[in-house]
C-alpha cells in the first residue's frame, strides 16, 4: 500500500498543479506553445521528460534484459539524432510557427501538411497507447493485483486525458520540470541499492542473461539496426521537440537547450539500462511478456521500500509526461493544421483552445482502443517510431539540409514511408511474423529516400523563396 499511496499523492499534486496553471491560459499561443516564453533550463526539463518515456522504461529495458548493454545500439540512434538537431534548433525557433506540418507546407505544399498530420496522428496515438499500457502495469503491480491491468490502463488514460486538456503546453512544460527532477532522483538513487541487494558486481556478472555475441548480445545485425534507425529518425523529426523549440523565448534559448538535453538523455539512458541489466541477474527467466516489466519488478522487490517508492514515482512521471506530450501534438495538428487551415481560417483563440481540448479527448479514446493491437510495448514502440521516422523525417530533414528538395519529392517521400510501414505492420500482424524477417524500417526508409531524392532531381529546382527561410545563418 505504500507504493500505491505514493503514486496517488503524486497524481493528486499533478492534477492540482494543472488546475492552477490552467488559470493562466488566455491565448492559443499559451495552449499550443506556452506563450513562447520558455527558457533553456525549462526547455531541457521538458525535452528530457518527453523523450525519456515508456519506450525507455519498457521497450529499451526489455532489450537490456535480454541483450545486456547491447541495447545501447537502439538508444544511440536517438543520441545521434539529437546531436544533429543542435544545428537546426535555432532555425526552427526563427520560423516561429506552431507545428511540424507548418514547416512542411511552407517548404513544400498543403498536401505535405495533410500527410504530416495523418502520419503524426498514427504514430503518436500509438505511442500514447503504450503509455496507457505501461501505467496499467504500474498500478497492477503496486496494488498487489487489487487493480487489474485493464482497470489501471483506464485510470491512467482518464488522468492523462484530463491533465492534457487543462492547460496544454503550459501545463506540460512546467510539469516536466517537476517530473524531470523526480526522474533524476529516483533513477540514480535506485542503482547502487539494487547492486547491493542482488549481491554485488561479482554475482551480477555471473548471473546476467547470457549473450551469444559480446557486441550484439542475442541480436543479429538486421535486428540491431532495426532498433537503431527508427530511434534515430524519430529524434530527427520528433514533433514534440519542434513544438518545444517553437515555445522557446528566442533562438538562443532553443539552441542552448539541446546541449543539456543530450547530456541528460545519455546519462539517464545509461542508468535505466543498468537497472535492467542488473535486474536480469536477480529476476531470472522472465517471459517475453514480462521482461518489459523488469524496472517495475526492480522498484517493487529489488530495492528498499523508500527507494522503490522514489523509483516507482520516477517511472510514473516518465509515463505521464510522455503521454501528455504525445497526446498534445496530434491534437494541435488536427485543429491547427487541418481545421483552421482548410475549414475555418478565422477560428478564434477561445474556440481553438476548446476544439483542441475536444480533440485531446477523442485521440485519447482512440489511443486506448489501440492497446490490444500491440500486446508487447517493444513492438508498438518501434512500429510507431518507423511510421513517423520513415513517413516524415526524410522530407523534414531535407527542409533544413537540402535546397534541391522539391514539393513532389517531399510529398511522395511521405506517402511512400507511411504507406509501406502501415502495410508491413498489417502483414506482420496477419502472418504472425515480419515479412521475410525484415523490420519495416528497411523497406519504408529505402522507398522514402528514393522518392525524395529521385523525384526531386528529375523535377525543376524549387524557387529560393521556398528554401531561404530555413538556410539563414544561425544566431
């Protein structure tokens, strides 16, 4: 009951914080981009909290449990992507809009905006769905089974939806500072206690999950790169990240924030993976359905109760903050990039906030309904990363790095990446295994890049007005 009480207190504090912040909500800029007031320290916190999510708690820890530190291959894709982002952060803020589809329409055309919105909804709603699943696991374990996994998922879904619609990016950004501190404290505190509890380093080395290869663990190169590439692509094109850069006070604050973000992501990622690796020496022989819960077992049974409460609060903070961010972005896309852009251009700030809140509820319900499609969080995570990474990232990165990219090339690239991923995952579900044993990212990314490059090169060069706003010198 101590664990349950801790989480309930945490959730109550968050809810009342959201109510307080919601009173500051006056304009659409407040709901969508926090009034463009965020400084680098706040941006670091919100970028860190939105990036470290259930993907790390459940899917990366699943990989770490089964493959040891070889799972760093997947995480390293994200780290490399964030490093590249450093060179475009100021340019994103200078553009001064609200969403990734804003960027894509300005560089390509309205069809790019529509496709980006569809792709974001598919990918981000999937990501939100496994936040709900992870939250359900947390409540089921800490309640000793009194709350079923399904009941827990419903509780978490209701809380996330309610909190997100309170104050949008204002509540999400400032909540993430609090969540970031909880994450750092709980995760770093737990590791030394876990090492001591399981019996020390000598015991750990002799009892961790056995590996066939010192570098790849139990993965093949095809599998390993199937984790690296989607994470890399998501980091480069992450709509959450762009929306936070748009929320920055100025270009300098946006660029500075990336330095703290990459340092935090690497340090927290290493410690989280260490918890899973060390946990594999103590909680041995977990099934595929349970290996993703290794950090929950560590928090519940692998460390002292006080430390476990801190770690469980950190895990919950990660789930909630990620779900908030990934629910807000597609809701913003629907209202800003479809409804206002094509149906009601004169939409008032008050109505935009209202309709965005209604969309948050609708997308939250859809996310909950998707839970059954991916029983394993690992599979859901990398499917979502691939949908977004192959469907948006090549065309989006070309905005900032390739003047020759044309509207036709960008649009067809997005269609190819999105369509191939969706078809591949449907066939995977129908057959019960990946077609030809190949992850969707390989054919999806290959087709996306081919269409972007080939169609752009055979078409007429775009006018300088299309690319100049994205190639000015950084501050």
